[in-house]
C-alpha cells in the first residue's frame, strides 16, 4: 500500500523545502521507496528530490496541465512506491488566480492529506488562530497535522502542543531553531551540498518528528 501526503506551509520561507527534503532522505534511509513530487513548474527542487530519492521528481501543475493529467501522473509514478511525498509551493492557497493552481488545489484533486510546516519563531498561542483559518478555509483540503519549525525551547514546545490540542489537529513534531539549518540561497534554490548539515537535519527529524506516523497517512 502506498502512503501519500503533501507538505505545505502558510507562507514561503517557513521551512517546507527543508522538511520535505529531509523527510524524503529519512524515509529512504529507513528502506522505503520514495516517489517525490513538486507542485508547480519548479525545476530546482525536483533536482534535489531526485538526488535524495534516486527517482525523478515529477511536477504537478494544474496551470500547465489538466487535473486529469495530474491524476494520471501521480498514479503512474507513485504506483510502485512505498510513500509519495509532494512538496508544495509558496503558501498553501497561493495560486495564479486566488487559489487556482495552488498546492491546495493539488491536494484537493489528488485527495492528499496536508502536513503543514509552521514557522513558530516569535509566536505561541497566536498560532491557534492561524491553524483555525487553514483547517476550516476549504472543506475539500484536509490538514492532517503540523510540524513546527524554529522552536525555541521545551516550554515553547508545550505551548505549541496545546495549540494543536485546542485546534484538534495532530502535532507531528518540531524542528528546533538552529543556525546550522538556515541554508544560504544558491542561484534560485537552497544549497544542500554540505553533508554535515544533512546529517544533522536527519538526526533532528528522527528525534523530534513522528516520521513513522506520517507513513500511515
């Protein structure tokens, strides 16, 4: 059985690329066959995905292609995978015309649960209002859970857990605030060439994120 989910964020710069690439690498390390996908026409993130997963990453784009074609691509390339990981683009509902062509539209078309990566730096219970908006904005888009990025302390974690409890949404885990994970830009993408940082990211994800639970989605 293939498990599938889409990694998205409220805004660009929240850490979804770091989390998506890191989880792909972690799943591969654990012996899973991972099929990567990317929302939109992005040609840079797909190269990172392929390097990590050893399989071509496929663009899913409802602006350049029909919804039917997107469904066919997803079914064809994900058929023999243990897990399909779709990396979103921009903010979850950001498209070429309101939310048309957005990651949310891809999630709706493919009936994918969404894992929301939230930058929790300098925020605590206010995140509850943000989550409420994303959870209830569209009935056809299901927020399966949250991964918090840039978490400052154990106390901060507990406050964010309370946010998820009150919002009735799963907390899949946290990534701590760490300067070493703040990747510098290279050309139009992110530079993931330093293996030490890659190893640290994998360690942090394995220790702080319920990755096995993600494989049940």
